[in-house]
């Protein structure tokens, strides 16, 4: 399996088997693994949150594409720009959202 990112075409949906999944830009269906302790009510709460944040997520995604296009060059290809963006965001945000279960 490849580690390349897949862009969802729409927000995740709960299928007939109770699996949270989405269709990627490559046309394949991706199942999102949820922890086994999550019950049906928890899945519905997660789905409500995902549906309500869809416009915001789409806006963030557009800004990320814009940033990657702006910083990509001969010295920094788009993939390296993506890694730089994600690493920088994680570093910038991790202090505000510490891991509740550090190893």
C-alpha cells in the first residue's frame, strides 16, 4: 500500500456495515478505523462533528494547497512542501493540545 496522501471527494459516511468510510480522489473506498470501544452513539457524534466542520475543513485544505503551490520550487518539491507544512503545523499546535496518553 502507498503512503501518498489521498484527497477525499466528500466527508466520511457511515455505511450499511457501520463502517466510517470515504471515497478518495483515486476512486477507491477507504475505511476509517475507529477504536473498538467506540459505540454507535459515539460514531454518530463523530459523524455530526465531521459533517458540521466540512466547510471549514475544505477551506483549510484550499489554503494548504495554496501554500504548497506558493512555496514549491526546484529546491522544494510539492511532496517536501507538504511534509514541511504538516510538520510545522504539528509543532506549532502540539503545545496547545498535549497528548493525553504519553508513552
